[in-house]
């Protein structure tokens, strides 16, 4: 499927986007004294279920939300092409840079924190794509210069993927300008080229953010798979009789410094789940085969599923993401986790883990603990592996809820789907230890006031929460969050800050182009 193109006045545009287009066009006219050619747009996202399982190659369930990054764009035909960036947000001052005349890439300095770097990331992958599909035109020649006016309302640093939304919109705009109005960019191509864009500024992200931003559809969640290839399949929420599926996204306003906390948070979880996969493989006498980039190059918990089923169930083909067989396999994995790690729930020392793998403590340290910094007392292998398999199972169960027969009562859908979100939060808190008191507080307040399911979204340790709420209860949930959390914890919070902290959204449209 191609990225859709709509006239700015089309009745197919969501109301919020139709209202934003005239505003950004006026902003462009004020900044540059002329009209833009078009508006490129990509939204932020939340993840409903499937936290900390993507780096074990298990599928996740995000959706695009109704906050986005818009770019009003005009192509220039200068002999010395350049790009000028203006921003509706006064915190981001104007930037201008020249494009190399020989068609080489614009330099990105990741040591300097500047908002234009993210534009350059999107530009880089778009140019790379253009060189691939039209080498005769772009191999040794520059792309067109641009005037760009940026306007976004995805809160930065909130875990809602503002950078991915920006980069996807940039890449979409650059491709359209240089390939012409008749060229249709496929959602699949736009997703795949933008996945690696943030690597250019040192962010080793996966593919969920870009897939959700590009492929989002109204009233749908996305089943984002990483194996056997990256793809996003939309699943529609059921048609309810008396209400609508709505999500309230509430920011804790707690920022976790990922770089400082990585040795005890993210990095450590990577080591734990990889070590767990390899101890399972050792116990059951299988070899982990991994056909792509892997943390520590040791294989992962999904690789163990495939190896175990090949040896003990005579299933040669790796699991392909199919729901029913996945539920069966993941249920079996949870049994094996209990058998393997259940007796040592208190955790594994380095000596314990080395012994389970049949190697020396020095070898374990070299192979597992030196790739990036980690700090720990014991490795929580039972808790981490149980979370990963149970969370991957919840994603599949959520799809079954969405695709099941129609519900007798609307409450039945909210109860079943909400319970899975609540179980996910419980697992993130108790087994993966990636929640925090602020997340717990927001979730409990929302549940007490009308939310059917509440959980963290994103890596955790701060950031945002997401709440499944029937539309008629949204105001009640918002008021409770404001009165019982924001005004208590942040008594000087302004109305504008509250507006940014709480977002109400239905599953939204993904990337698109709006023509004038």
C-alpha cells in the first residue's frame, strides 16, 4: 500500500488534521513569503501491549495517535541548492545548510544536539533511497533545495516517538519533491528506510516507532512483526454498540536519563534476557540460530522457541507470527521457564550463570558483561524471561480479542482487552521492574475513575502511560488525573502544560501528504 495523498480540503482527512493544514500553510507564508507546495505529515504513537520484547524479536501492538509532525514544503530550483528550516516552536530557531553539489550526503555531527540533526537523518535515508531507485538521476547530483516550515504537537522526550514522526515526515517530503507528484511511496519502503535513520545520531532503535507512524490507520491497532521481516498489519477494533474505543495518554513528567541509568535498566535487561535464552538452550540441548543483528550476538528468546520446537516437536520451520500456533508455543515456553529458573527466583550470580552455561565465570564475564556497562547484584533470569514470553503471549491474546466474534455488551470488550493491558502493567512492574511510583499512581487513579486498562507505554522508568477508556468516561478520567496527580505532584503546573501532558486520541491515520 502507498502512503495516501489527500487535498487539504478533503472530507477524508481527520477533522484535527483538516484544521491544522490552514494553520501550517499560513505559518509557511509568514516565514517565507510564498505558498508551500504540499504538507507532509507523520504522527506519534503509543504501544498498547508488548513492552521490552522487540529486542527478542517478538511482535508488538502499537497504534498511531492524533498528535503529529507537519512539514509545509516548497521545492527550489536553485543552482546551489540549500535547505532552510523554520519552526512554529520558538525554541527551535531557523537553520540553513547547503546540499553538496556532487550528490554526497550532508554531514551529521551526533556530538552536537541540534534539532536540525533529525531533519538531516530523514534527508540522508531519503537520498539513499533516491540513489537506489533512480541512480541515473541522483548518483552524482544533489537533490532539490527546500524551504520547510515545521509544526508539531508530539511532546518531545515523552516516549511518544516525536523524533520518528519528524524523520518519517522529512523522508516522505524529500522523496515526493524529487520523484514528483505521480510517484507513490509505499508504506513498506518508507518504514524500512526510516528504521535506521536515528542510528545516524547514535540512537539504536528498533522498528516499532516508524512502522506505527507510517502505517497507522483510523480505528486500528498495528501488529508489528520483526521476524521473518519487518511488517505492520492493521487490526480493526470491534464496532461497539453504544460507545467508542478511546485512549487517554498521560505523561508522568518524569524523565529517565537513559544514558545514566542504562547499566541498571535497559542494558542490564538485554544481558538478562540473552543469558536466559542461552541457559534455556544449554538445558534443552539446542543451538540458537540467529539470522540478523542480535544483542551480544548470542541469539534470543524467540530463537530458543524455534530451536526447541525443531528438536522436540519436529517443526522445522521457524514460527511465522501466526496467532494460534504462537499462543501454543509461548504457553509451552512459560512452562520451560518455570522448570529452568523457578527454583532460583532470587536471581543468578555470575558464578551461577556461568555454571548453568558450562563455562567459567571469567568466560561469562567476557562474553556477556563487557559489550556495554552493566551493574547488578544478581541476574533476574526467571522474572525477565517470564515477562518476555508472557508479554508476547498477551499481544497474541489481544489480537484474538480484537478479531473474535462480536461482543454481547460493549463492557465485555473493554473488560477483556483492558485486563490484558493491566496484566502487562503488572508484569512490567513486578517482573521487569521498569515501572515507577509515578506510573503506578497514574494507572491506579485512571482505573479508579473509568479506565478499563492502564499501563506504561515506552521503555518505562518514567515517560507516558496509556489508558483504554470508553469515550463517555474520558472527561472523568482526565479530571481525576489532573486533580489527584498533576496538581498534587506539580502544584504550579499551567493549563498549557496540562494540555501537553494529557492527550486524548482514537487510533489515528499514519503518514500522509496533503496537497494544496
